[in-house]
C-alpha cells in the first residue's frame, strides 16, 4: 500500500486469478500453504417476513447496546 504495508486482502486475491503458468501455480500454492487461521467467529443472523410469499428482511440486533 501507500504506507508500505502489506495488504493481505490483495495478496489473497491473487489466488483468484486463473493463470496457467507453472511458476505462478507454485507461488499460489505457497500462499495457500502459508495461511493459518488463528481464530474464528460465529455469526447469528435473524430474518423475518410478513407472509409466506413476502421477501425476508434482516432483523438488526445490536447486542452491545443491550
């Protein structure tokens, strides 16, 4: 980035490119092999609808404000 910091989203986005070069494929495999998940988060979302033919609407929940 402009600040000289590595943007992980940009690096991980490179894996989406469909390039058939063997060296590129090895580099993308190295990126995939280097990924480590430290933590995960679970999300819970609620939706509601007025009737069976209506669209679902997300119910906003702000637990932090409770």
